[in-house]
C-alpha cells in the first residue's frame, strides 16, 4: 500500500436511498474520489463501509454474496481510478510495465 493508507467509505444518497462509494486518499480531503453507486440499499454493506475500510482488508472472501460482489466492484473501480488519475493505490503499481513494444514482446521467438 502507499504511505497515505487510502480508505473506501460510503454515504447514503438522500435523493434515491442508494449507497455511494468514495475513495479517500488524503486525510485533508473533504469528500473523496467517486467510485460508484449501488442499485440497492443494504444495512450490512452500509455498516461495513460507513466509517471507511482500508484497501488491504478487502482481499478476504466472505460468505455473504452481496458483500463479496461489492468488494470485487470496489477493487475494479480502484484499478481504473489508479490508471485514470495516476495515483499509486496498490503496491504492484510501483512496478511499472515497460511501454516500449520491443521490451514487452520477445520478437526472437517469431520466424
């Protein structure tokens, strides 16, 4: 993880009653980076994420299908946010992939 310990938290949307998820990277930010909105309201999911949850806690599986799907959706959204905003969220993102095509593919294999 990066030094700032990013957290994912949720807020109840007052307009439609759904749950909005945000990523908070720095403690100084008021709101956070918007991730997504669910199509339903679940008290279990809301109670889990209302105070914020660190990203390294999300890799464990759970027996509750709804919470597992939310975790997977959060991780997908975080990978997109990481690429879009150039924020280092995951430890593996520090190891950059080579951008040169010759370095990515070994052309000595082709005939």
